[in-house]
């Protein structure tokens, strides 16, 4: 019996190759997208769960409110780790991390192998017992026991040495401080929050601070008895979850012993966050979303797969009349309803199975492009891990059940007496037609909403990207020379004909963060978070920053050791040009106020909204990023080549790297550009699936009405009359979809845009463009079949029985 059912199922699919192709193709496209999104979501949710003790590891953080804004800090004092282990029984171990990658770290093997590195950290020896990073070579227990040891990943071993058998070899930080390789880690999993490539012992903290930051630190710093905020990210491994509440209480006890007021204690709320949640707390918010990426993509995957499944259901039920006689005869010959349901479920299993295999192939082939667009890396092995294969199996079962249930129940419910008499939709059966219209309306409603969202997202992104920065970003190069060769290099390149001028700032705009200070204005009592940037007096001229007010009119540049603020800082601090200016500057900045500049963008936050900024003028001993304004010439490459030669001469211990200021600004939106493109691809795919389903329905409807159309043509109907007749039936649900989708999309987009200070307005033409685009595509889809039917010979259709 089962063999017979399988033979009938395959025969039915083969006889109707056109509809089978549409069903399988649409389902394969929807399943491929769902699979890719499933891998992405599964990868996001699996972060840090590979650690053996992942459920027991917590990070200590502190939350406090400043100017009505909640701020989360993870930097703790060095004593915070050992103190909690000593005082609280539930704390089994701790790890302190000091991230040094915000400084200019250059690792060197020899003159031909030196690179800037960003994933460098100092850690306690317990790093490899608390966290489960597998070793390729070396002993995890002793790898960080010596002050000048370093553990690197196999990827870095190949980068510097071309092999992984490098235990005992040496690397130099900034060409001066040697470290001996004591361990080789297997490459860090892509779903790890801690993705450091170089792990140094925390005992090297003092030497690193002296070399990298040029700061002297008391040798007793790591062991001094101080509890509070500091420079170390601290993790605890807990055996007793009661310690989650005990640690904040113990910190409060320490503070009371130090005579710290209860008001101050209560203003700082220490808490422990599970390691498994850190990925979502630390990730940068994507500008185009404002939504959680996981929820957004999960919703898109659900919409796409439902649209594909509804296509299958819609086309299968639309063709019910062709299967009606088969069902009637089989029932009349004694077939049970459960056997018929099994037959139709078997057909669904075959279609879904073929589509699933094809979708899996598409997903595997396109995963690299997909994840590149998301700007993430996922290990290829993760695609076939248990975290993915089990959800994929659930997806397969869901598709089979969803796609097979309605057709199986509907078709097996036909009454043989009615069917054989030619009354297929007698009684309540005639009401089934609404389901087809509902599915078409749903599909196009979802497509139109996605299309409107894609247009609004693109427009908002363009609004942010094309706003005036407040300075001239073109033809400006940022270079990071060594401190020892900084002055000579600057003096040398200023003599080049390709260089128009140079300036210095402590940080690189749009690449590095800024220092921040929390200030309370003595004028209006506002608490203001002010970003601070050290610059020389040439900075404003080289970047073309405009002055609102320059206090010393005898010079076009602010004087040394003065402070310049931007308009937003002036506004929030209560600054005005009258009395109190001098006092304000002295109280807040401990220096004279040199002037006020117009607001200009300097990091991601200032792109989103006006941000207070103070620039400290320092013309002597300022070291950081060198800004070079080039002469506007087509021969830019020659100028950069000359600068490169001078860099190698004056800074031989550092690789020559440079960043164009305009490209650095554009990099801020790189992830957003990718997300917008991906969103557009999903929208296009949703519309494609909708049109594919509409095409199948139109093909079937025109085939059923071929005889009617033949008679109409014999009676004088034109091709245009026939096409209009056939197209109108399918345009009605599309027009209804536009009416349903437009207000919903408008509301959702308005809610999203409220998150932006600089935003667009959702204009009427966006809805008109989206609706018109979908109408045109629907018309083209239906017209292909309508035109074929209208041009067919009416005699053939009328004669056909």
C-alpha cells in the first residue's frame, strides 16, 4: 500500500511539472533564507556557551546614573578580584583582564614581521582554568606563570613564524619589551566574546604601562588594598549562586569601612552578569535597526518561510478540482479518509524534501556572502553543529506539517456523490475560495511592508551619511608615527609639495574613542558628560573647523594651554559671552577658555546627536595621531609614496599604516550599509516568492477559464478585454494588501525614527512608490499568463473536452 501511495505521489508530481517546479523553487528559496538566518540566530545565541563552566562564570559591572543617563562600567580595581575570593566562600576563582589594544601596540618578530595588533590582553594565570580555550601546545596551568611569557593563537603563530611549533620563540612589543611564547591556542571560536589573540601575564602590567602608555605605576599597584572602580575587567567563577548577591554586599561593607557615605554607596549599583549574556550587552547597536537584530531577522525568516509555504498551499488547493474526481472514485472504491490524508501528506513530504535539499545547497553555497554582508565570521563547522542540525530538523517537520495539513484535510473531505455529480464546491465548500484570496493578500501585505521599511531605512542611512560633518574631511590622512620619530617625521613631510599642512590630536577621529569627564556646571547645575580631545593649535585650520567665537582676536589660532569647547558643550554648561566665562573655564577645565567652535562630528555618538566636546590646546609634547592635509592633486599616489619613505626612515620600528579621514567616517556606516543591502535582498526575495505564487495561481486560473475565454473571443472580445478580465481578479487582493500594509508600515517606521535626533520624515511618495512597484510586478506576473490565454486559438479551447 505504501509503495502504491509513493508511486501515485511521484506520478502526480511528474505529470504536473510546471506547478511542481513553482512549488519546489519557491519553497527552496524560502527555506534557504530561513536556514541562513537560523544559523545566524543560533550562532548569536550560542556565544560563550562552549566553556566548560559557562553557567558559573560572571562578570562584575557597576551601574550609575549621570545626567539622567544610565552608565555601565566594567573597569574594577586590581584588588576587587582577590578580595572577593578571599572573603566569600562561593567564589571559586577570578580572572582580571587589562585590555591594552586601545593604545598603539606593535608586535615584532623581526624587521620583516611587525604588525599593529588589536587583540592583546593582560590576564591572570587562572584565565585558562576559568575559560575553556583548548591548547595546541604548552601547559595551560603554567603558560602565564612567568612575567615575560605570552600565549598566542595558531593563526598568529603562522602569521609571524609560518608554523605553529614556536614554543620558546620571542616576540617584541613596540620593538623593546621581549616576550617568550609559552603556549599556542587553537584558533578562537567565532562565538566567543573573548577573542584575544595575544594573552600576556598580568604581572607585566607595570612594564606595559611604562612602555605603551609612558606612565609610571607604583610597583605595589596590583596588590594595594583598594576596592572600587579601576582598569581591570573582572570575572568570577562561582560554585554558589548566593555569591551573586553577596559580592555587592561585601563591596558596600568595604566602602563603609572606608567612611564612604551611604548616598555614594547607593548611587553605585554593582552587579554580576552571566558570561552567556555578555555578547548582547557589549555589541554595538546597529544604526539601521534600533531593533534587536535577532528579533528582526527571526521575524523576516518567519515571514519568508510562511510566504513560501502559503504559495504551496494556495496552488495545491486551487488545483483541488483536478484531484476531486480521483478522490471521489477512490472513496467510492472503499479508500479510507486517513489513507487519502496519508497520500497527500506523502506528496507534501516529497515536495518539501526536494525543496529542503535544494534550499540546503543554496544556503551552503551562499553562506559566505551572507555572513560577509552581516559583517560577521562564523566557523564553517558551526553550520553542521548540533545547535543547528536540531533546529533544522524542527524546521523540516514544521514545513511538512504546515504545508500538508490544509490540502490533505480539504481534499480528503470531498464527498464522492457530490464530486461525481460535478458539484465540487457545494454547500459550505464554496466558501473555501476566500482562503486563496486571504493568502495572496497576506503575502503582498508582508512584501509591501518590507519594501516600505527598506526604503525608509535607506533614506535614513543616507540622511546620516550625507550630513555636514562640520569640517572638511576630504584629502586628510591620519598617520600614527612612533613617539621617538614623531617630530622629525612631521617636520620632514611638511616640506613635501604634496602636503598643505599638518596637525596633531591625541586620537584618530571616527576610529578611536575619546576621553570623557563628568562635569557639573556652576552656572545652571547641569551634569554634563563632556568628551575631551587634546589637539594642537593647527588642528582647527587643517580640518577647516569653523569658529563661533575666538576669544583672543590677536591670533587666528587659540593659544597654548587654553580650552576650546563646541556649541553643544557651551549650551549644556550654560556658557554665554558675558560674565562668568572665565570662572566657568577655570572651575571646569583649570585653564582659560580660548573660544567656541561650531559642532562637528568626531565619533559615532556625535553622528547620532549633538555631543559636548572640549578640546585642550597643547602645542608641546603632544603625541598621538598626525593629521596631514594633502594638496588636491590627481597624483595622490606619488605624494603618499613620498610620505611612506619618510615614515620608514624616521619610524623604522613600526609598520606604515594610514587612514583617510573620509574613509574612516564612511567605515562607521559599513555595517549599516551591509544590513541595508541585506534587508533589500530579503525584501526582493519576499516579493519574488509572492509573484511566484501569483504566477502559479494565474496559470491555473487561466487554464480553467480557457473555454470561457474562447467563447468570449468568438463573440467579439478583444485581447485587451480578455487581459483586463483576467488581471482584475488578481489585482484586487494586491490593492487590498496596499491598503492594509501602508498604515502599519507608517506606524512602525515612525516609532523607529523616534530613536534618531537627525531623522527623515516618512513622505507619501514612499508608499506610492512601494505600492506602484508591487502593482506593476503583479500585473507583469499575471499578464504573462493572461496574454498567452488571450492570444490562443479559441477553437482549440472550445473543442477540448
